[in-house]
């Protein structure tokens, strides 16, 4: 059985479910926000001795051959429960123990996802394996930012957290730093950010890697002013997406990057400059891919299920 760890609103998981149903493969979709509604048991040993039951729908640890960690939700305490923060924290702790017991079964182990999300580490490894990387500083120092902007047009982006929570959620997109003034020192000092020299784009490139398979897509972000710096801005669904083939050298370096980050799946972002050179930006070890499949016809869901079935075979041998 394949375990899908996600939330009820995750459309990407819907694509995997559709592929599993088409193949007739047994699966269990665990929308973790609903976990407090289940009856759960975990034995001290062996590690696969656990169960989760939602009424008649039950999964046993010993039946799990592989698992896909997608976008789990925070367990929601049953309405009216006292000490909701405590209850939710206990369920999160239960999930962490469950994740550890599935070591070896994951498409991407959650621990490896967490480590791979370190953008400075990504950049360091990319540079070490020979990918082109823009001049980069991670800083909260006004003077460092100003010196970088003096070298040419510069962009800034979050080190980790791009979502601002609140009554109205906001996303911090990659932004061009047009003019840095001395009075910006306090704001810049608030938290470190990534500062990079801007590469003039021909287009953006998203490389979706599943195991040894590469699905490379050119995203023509430069046709709209609002998406020239960050193609994700305003969620423009009309941007042209075209299948492309990257040079073998770049493909091999992407696979080496995956090995160094201990990942089986990742979305890797590049920029193609005016001279057709590729510049590494970052890796999303749990990035979205459903829209890429929609717009290009790439069989990404099929590749992920292939990988999950392969992991299950390895685990059973």
C-alpha cells in the first residue's frame, strides 16, 4: 500500500490518486488535519507496528510499502476540546514519530526535505558542482546590500519564509532593489535576506526531477512586466510553458545536486540569460508540479507513482 501524507485541499495529491486508481494500486490518503478524529496506536516496537483508523477505513504500518510526503496540514483539535494548543502539539509529535518510522519508504524523507530547504546550502552545493550561480549575499547589513547594488541591478528575496500570515495572507515575491537608502537600515536589519545580482532573462526554467527522470520547462515570464522578476507574481495562468531539453551536462549536475541533497523528487529553478546560459536559482524539495503537467502534458504523476512502486519493491525485498 502507498501512503499519501497531505491535506484535503492539496490538488497535486489528487493527480497522484488518479494515477493510482488507474493502475489499481492500493493507497491510503492521510489528510493530517483530520488526524485527531482517528483512533491511533503505535507500539514501542517493531517500527512498523502502528495503526490509524477512521471508522472502517484503516491503515496498518506493516502494509505500507512506500510513502509520499506532500503538504500535511496541522492536526486540528476536535471542536470544543480544552487546551487546544496542547492537543495539537501532541498530535504533531505523534506525526513526527510516524514519519521517522517510515524511514526508507519515503519518496523524499521529511527530514531530508527540511535540510534541503536551506537556500544558502543549495547555492553552496550548486557552486561546488559547477552550476552557474548569481553573485549572492545573505545579510541584514545595509552596507552589504548597498555594495551589492553598486555592482549592478540587484534583487532581494526571503531566506526561507515567503508567506506572511495574518487576517490577509501575503506572499513576499522576489523583488528588484531599485534604490537603497540609509533610512532603510532598520528595516533591512530586521531579518536576513538573500541579495543577488539580477540576471537579465530570456525566460525562466523549471526542472521537475523524479528519480532519474527530468521534465524541463521554459516559462516565458518576460512578456509581462509584472512577471519579469518573479514569474509567480499574480499567478498569471497565461504565461507560455514549453517543453525543452537541457544540455546533458546540466542534467547530470541536477542529478548530482539531488544526490547531495538526498532527494528523489525536487523542482529546480534556473534562469536562461540572453546568451542562453543557465543560472541556478534554488531547489524546492517539495514543490508543486500539477500545473506543469497540465500545461505541458509531462507524465509527472505517472513518474512519481513509478518511483513509489519502485520504493515499495525495494522495501519488500
